[in-house]
């Protein structure tokens, strides 16, 4: 079997880094803090590589003793390494490592350097706990932990009110999903008498398929999906992710693009044996994913903040993955998760590089012509855009193609889902190249010539010699660009003649998730090729349209915008969903808690009762005090009065 | 033989006199004597009833009351003397340091 790396070492290293930097980081130079943070992650990455290298056919389970033992309820500290968690651990540590290196350059000179790296390392600890956990409860610990780190890092610039608010929003919105997750845990224990993957998953595989939507598996799956929609920013709980871009850019890249937000996809893929036995839940999953993908893509088309476009793109792409899970294409979903981690991290880091060069400017309408001054960023960003647009031979092409194919061909899929995916693919390539052309190609002069819009564009701030980022920031970009370019080949079914290394590697993880009873319909390879060509065509069309509208004839874009002014405004304002939520949920809750709970309950009922009781007591005391006049003869009178009362009482009572 | 009611009526008269003195007199020594009067009115009742019921309990109570009265007289007179030394007066209305 070879050498077995103790699994607990993998998450504990970043924890050690977080503890050291958090407690004593201030005593050391930025260099030392950064080196420690990067070093911990690098070691953890190497250990994950080793562990995955020696991973056998069966999942590796390591138990470190009991955690909770209450009667028959027993939960252990145990880690679980199978191909699925192996892939996740590699992505988390690998992409995390590159982003950490980048952040060393990006955060240089910013305040809170050790706080930043402590939080980042802590995030990696929780994320690794999440993906390596051997039972649902330990997974939940990681799940909540990454939420905490996400909150801390979104609100990193806590002096800015909107950043602090965005942190709170992210935390509260994901809590709604976590509630569903928690109930799912209870139901899981209730149904399976265990929370260990090693027991639950085979047991679930032995369940009959639930045909009606009222069985325990369907309920568990839907509740887990609720948790996933919170964490992975799916409709209807996606609203926190666009605001999360207010954190530092490496955070957006690591947490809100590459790793944490894919936790929802991971939990669905992990629970795959449950899902395939609950077709109704599968349909809801596919629907949520497909609708999110399309919906977020349309918003991404008109946003003007570079990081917000990317945030909506992330939501849309995760919707893709969720849709893939919903059609039982778990392998394709995780494949897309990996490629997406590469190119989306790259896009965010590239955007960070641009923002860095322009001194904090994020509005793409004020950018342009950065191609010459930022050559490295330009070329790597282009690679990521092509990958997102799913162009051959970039990684996105393979994963995207697989998902679209499965959406059509899987027994759970259908033409409707496939069309949703296809339109999304077209929109994705359009918005990402709109962003690309506006940022790097159009010269600022042309931008300035565009008619000012609502809110008006200030005259473009002459970028004072935008400069390329230092090598420590460009090297991670190059590494990620190479991965975006080449990462997809491992999943190319045609290159490897029907059995690609990716499917072979990941297959054991989804053995139990074989669709029961149903045999996947055989489709000729020509059909699949035709579908790939079609999606390629759509992507090219999107790019072409973006080229036409923003490079060749910007005037057309303005005319279109003026023509569809109402629609443009609605989409620009994100379909007013935030306003809708504010009106329907936030305002009633705030009003209810301030008027009813605070003023009526707390102030009037509880405090009021106590105050009234105190006031009554003091008034009674004031009255009674007059009996003690200090006058001896009045005391005598009281004594006599008391005696008379006592005697008359006795006389009456006795007789 | 004198009937029981005579004793009880006399005792009630004595007790009422004592209570009235206790309430209305200002001189502290008079008040003190009124208290003694009340105590002895009660003693008279005890003795009368004890005789009437042919039981000794009442007599024993009387002894107790007399002992208490003697002790009280000793303490009370000592207090009165101290008060007089300090205030140069026996009027209770002027012993009013604690007055509201």
C-alpha cells in the first residue's frame, strides 16, 4: 500500500499557521508572516499530494477516538479520504497555495497583514476539515467554520460600513441554509442511526427508490440542497455572494470563487447515493442549478463592477455544477468544479492585478487599453476568459461540454435543461469577453466618448502609468493559466478513447451512486461530438457578439441600451431581488423585532413589569414608613391597636 | 362567696385604666406604672380563673408574670433614670430623637 500520510496533519498545518500568525504575528515582519502562511499551506499541499498518491481503491478512513458519545448516539473524530475528497483537498490546498503566494504581494503594505493571513489559514483549516471529514457532523463543523472565516474576511476592511454589512449579510443568509443542513443531519441520524459516510452511504444505496416526494431520503436531500443553496449561492439564497466582493480580492478568489462556494456542490456529490434514490429531489436540484446558471448569467451581462461581473459569473458556474449533480452527472460536476476553480481564481486574481494597477478602480467603464501596460495579466486573463467561455482546448470546454451532454443524455436530464445550459454558455462567453474588451482593449478615450449613463461616469481618471504587478503576483497567474489551459485534458473522453483518467480516478467515489434500475441510454459518439460542436458554436457566437458590440461598434451597444432602457435598468439592478427581499423579509423582521420584541415585549412587558413592581414596593414602603413616627406614644397606640385586633380576631375565630 | 364575674369586671376595669394611662399620659413614670397596672389586672384574672377552675396553671403563670414584671421594673427604671439624666425631662413627647 505504501506510505500513509496521517490525514490529520493536512488540516492541522494551516491551523498552526493561523494560530501563530494570529497570536504572535505582529512581532514579526510582513515577510516572515507571509512566509509562514505560505509555508504551512505548501506543506499541507505536499502532504495531500502524498496522501492522494498512495490512495488505494477503497476509501481510507482514519479515526481518532470518540467525539460525542451519548447513549446510542456516537460520533467520532474521523477523516475519510476517497477520490472525491482527494480532489477537493488538492484543489483547496493547490489553488489555496497559489492564492496565498499572490496575496503576499497583493496585501503588502495594507493594514492587518497578520490578521489577513491568520484568517486565510484558518479558512483552509476549516475547508480541509469540511472535505476530509468522515461524518456529517464533522463536515458541519468545517461548514460553519468556513462561514465564519468568510464573514471575517468579507468584513476585512471593517472600517468601511458596506464591507461590514456585506459580511453580516453573507453570514445571516448562509445561516438560513445551515438551518436546513442541521435538520437534514437530524433526519439522517433518525433514518440511518449513524452519521458516518462509511455507514450512511452504503445504507442509502440499499434503499428503494422513492417514487413519491414524501420519503425520508427526499426530505433529507431537499434540506441538504437548502444548505447548499446558502453556501454555494444558489437561487434563492444567492444574494450574499455579489456583496462578498467587498473583501480583499484574494479572498474573493479563494473563498468566493474557487473553494468555499463549491462546498454545496461537494455535499450534494458526497450524498450522491441518497440523491439518486430520490428522483424528485434530483429534479429540484437540477432546476435550481439550471435556473441559477441562466439567471446569474443575465445579470452578469450588464454589471459594471469588474468583481461583481465575476461574482455573478461564479454563481452562474456553480449553478452549472449543481445542475450537473441534478442530472446525476456527479463526475462532470466535480470536474467542472476543478476547472472552474482554476480559471475563476485566475480571473479574480487577474482582476485584482488590474485593480492594483489602477489604484483601486473597479468600474470597467473607466478602464481600457490596459493590454500594453499589463502584458502578463492580459495574457493570463485571456486564458481564463477562454476557459470560462468553454473554448477548445481550454479546460472549461471539456467540463462544460460534459455537463451539457449529460444534461441532455442523462435519464434525469432533458432538452429543457440542456437549453438552459446552452443559453448560459452563450451568455457566459458574452459577458466575460465584454469584460475583457472593456478592460484591456477599448482605449480610455473611447470610454470617455461614451454617453454618460445614469449616475454618470466621471471623466476617466487618467491612470497614472498603470504598472504590471510584481513577480510574486504574476507567477501564480501564470501557474493558474497553465492549469486553465491544460487542466481539462485529463477529462477528455475522446483523447483517451472512451475512458479518460479523470473518470477512472473519480469513479470509485460514485460507485454507490449508480442510478438504480435504469440503464443509461446508449448514444452514438457522433451525437456527443455534434453537441460539443454546437456548444462551441454558441461560445464563439458569444465572443463574436461581445467583440462586435464593445470593440468594433460600441455605438450599437449604446443604441441597444437606449432602446431597451427599462429592461437594462431592471437587470442592472439585479431584478430588484435585493429590494424584494428587503421589503418582504428584512423589513418585517426588523420591524417585528424592534416594535414587537424590543419595544412591546422587552421594554413594555418585561422591563415594565419589573419597574412597576419596584415602584409599587417603594410607594408601599413610603406609606408604611409613616407608622414609625419616632413618637413613643404613637408606638404605644400601635401596640394597643395590634392587641385589640389580635384579641378580637381570636374571639371571633374561636367562637 | 364573691362570684367570678366580679373579679373579671374588676380586672377589666383595672386593665382599661392601665391601657388608658399607657396611651394618654405623658410622664414616662406614669406610663410605666400603667403597664404594671395592666400586668396586675391580668394577674387578677389568672388567679380568679385558677380558683374558679380548681387548677394551678393560672397561679404558676402569675408567678412568671411577677418575675418578669420585677425584671422589667429594674431595667425600665434604669432606662428612665438615664433618660432623665440626658434630657432633664420625663415627658415622652420630648424623647423624640428618632422622630420622622
